[in-house]
């Protein structure tokens, strides 16, 4: 006795419904994973979106984190936030070609969402503690992928450029500033 089959859905319709379901789940996941970002009061962006700025802020904090206590003079080491490194990078990117800005944004998306997963973290980068963020960035810097290493090099270069552009950071390196336009007492004594 043969089993009677009920009405079958055409294969094309099953595929369409499957694709729509995957897109809906991906969209819902994207909405959930892109919420919870906020700008500091008064911060104006030129190029970056809010979430990109926040990822950049977190990465800049870790890249420029002091590896030693303040020196004997007790002078505080400025943070990336003190120097608005993320704001500097946003301004710098505003002068770059659209393709470079797009690629930088894609790399920030990788750092925020995929790089933590590769290191075994279920949370996005901006929700990880400092040690976990360091681990994610170190793994990206040491990646076997040339593209990821290049992305990290670009991120680090922009952050370092934004950090050390400020005279408050020069003493960390033992640098007394440029010779051009130098005040008579040097930059350290300048107002």
C-alpha cells in the first residue's frame, strides 16, 4: 500500500522562503548588534557613523594605553579620549577618497563583530573588557591574512598619528618638539 503524499510546495518557492528567512534573521541580528552606541556630548562627526566612532574610540584607548606608570614628575599620561584621537581620525578620513573611507569602515565592522568571534568571544569588541580587547587586537595584528594585518596597520597608524600630534604626548618619547617655530624656552615651557 503506497503512502499518500500531501500537497508539495514547489522547490523554487521553498528556496525563496529560505532566502527570505535568512535575510530576515540577518537583518534582525544586524539591528540588535548595531544598537547601544552613543556619542560623547558635543561630538560632531564628519565621516564616521556613530557605531564606527565608538569602535574607533575603544581601539584607540587600547592602542595608546600606557605600558608604564607616570614618570617621576608625576605628570599624567594623556589618554586617547583626552586628545580626541577618534575625532582626529574622523577628520582625517573626511579628506580621503570614498573607497578608502568605505574600506576603513568595513575594517571597523570586522573589529567590532567578527574579530571577537575568532578569539572565542560572543560579545562585540566594544563590550569586551580591556584585556579581551587587547587579545582581539593582538590577534588581528598577528593574523595570517595580509588584508587583516594591513587593516590593523592602517588603524594603528591613524591612531598613533592622532595621539602623538599633541605636545602633551611628546615628553613620553623624550621629544621636545619641532625646531621650526620653536619658542626660546622650548616647547615644554611654552603655554
